[in-house]
C-alpha cells in the first residue's frame, strides 16, 4: 500500500472532471492514500446557546492535498459514498473527534453519511469505537441528513435507535432542504433539529422563510427537541431567530470552522 501511495500522480484539479468515471476512480485512490498519509483533518465550528456560550462543536472534514491544497468535503464525500471508503472515512472522523473531545471540553457533533447508516452493523461498530476510545457517549452527537429512502429504511431507523440507546444524541441536519422533512419527523426519534441555512439566508426579506423558521421552532418546542439555526451570517438574522424562538446558533457571524490548534489558542487568549 505504501508503494502505491508513493507513486501518486500529479494532476491539476478540476471539479468538472468529477463526472468522468476515470477521475472519480482517481479521486477515490487519492483519498485512500490520504487516509494512510494523514492528509485529512477535522475543523471544528462552535454552536452557541441562547446565552451565547459555546455549547458544542461540529466536526467538519478537510482534505489537505499535498499538491492541490484544501479540498472541501462536498467534492469528495459523494465519491467516498460509492464504496467502502465512506466507512473508513467515517471511522477516521469518529476516532479523531473522540480524541479531540478532551481538548474541546464540549459535546462534539460528527456528520454521518446516509451510506454509513445503511450498513446493518453501523451502530455496533460505532459503539465499539466509542468504548475503545473511552469517551462519554453523552458527549457525542451524530448528524444525519434527510434523504428520501431513509424515511422508509428499517436498517437506518434501527441504527439510529441503537445509537441513541448507546447514549449518543441524534441531530437531523439541513432540516427543510430535502423532500420529506415532515415525514422524517415522525420516522424516528431524535434530539436536535438543525434548520437548513437556505432558510436563514433570506430571513430579512422573505416573509415565508421567516414563517417557516418560526414553525420549525414551534414544532421543536412541542417535540421537546433542541433546534439549531445553521449559517447565521448577520446580526439581523440572529435577532430574527431569537424572536422566532430559536435557542442555538451556528454560522460565520459567530465562529468559522477552525483547526483544533487555533480553537485552543482562542480559548487561552
Ligand atoms: P453540514 O453538515 O450541513 O455542515 C455545514 C456546512 O456549512 C459546512 O460546510 C460549514 O463550513 C458551512 N457553514 C457554516 N457556517 C456557515 C455560514 O455562516 N455560511 C455559509 N455559507 N456556510 C456555513 P463544509 O465544511 O464545506 O461541509 C459541507 C458538508 O459536507 C457538510 O454539511 C456535511 O454534509 C458534509 N461533511 C462535512 N464533514 C463531513 C464528515 O466528516 N462526514 C460526512 N459524511 N460528511 C461531512
Ligand atoms: Mg452537519
Ligand atoms: Mg447542515
Ligand atoms: Mg449536510
């Protein structure tokens, strides 16, 4: 495997090439090498509570390619999802996040791909890693994105139930962005709703978006689950969210994703 990694080609990166099967395979191979060569990194973005204190961090995967520089997750997660690579990536993310918990001293949310949740032994494997890492499961949050197949998926629901039984929390990510948000709500038990940032972006000038955000906050209150607004970029949005009854906030206004080292420095300052 080391030999393979040593012979990696150097090719200029062009996102348009991702549609090309040959280049997808190329990226997949590069990503497998990146896992071995420690080119992956987690950045952490703070989530603030109503009291404006940091209440958790979200782990966001970064690929620092030696030749191409930083490659964002949207560009490689989809390719990883086509093979077992997503499981390896997911386990790497979980282990890294568990190891960083001690420094962060807040709960940490990790993103889990629908492809991972489809594996019948996902929750069991996750439980083994959490136990091996010796962390408090109550300090971990699993973020899942709504997808149509998941509404009906028995395996996914069993995994999510098992994850909660282990003591982790489950968050619905990008809520409202998919096709079946309301169905999703009654599909399984969860602890947190994250309102998709497209609703936050137009809060100032779109009355409908403001109504939808208010309604989601009402539903969350009725269900007694937490609600986090994603992509908060302006003070005006923050004000409107507070008035809508939202109680937790994440976005560039309050804190950008940053490597652990930089977060630790900010804490000490
Ligand atoms: P997500 O889980 O919804 O993460 C939020 C995304 O919004 C992140 O993009 C974050 O950097 C960005 N963001 C945060 N605040 C703001 C803001 O105020 N304005 C704007 N415009 N954007 C903001 P990022 O890091 O590029 O990640 C994109 C997506 O990739 C994530 O969306 C998540 O679905 C996926 N992803 C990231 N890390 C992982 C991972 O470890 N595993 C899996 N399966 N997926 C991951
Ligand atoms: Mg997320
Ligand atoms: Mg999101
Ligand atoms: Mg997402």
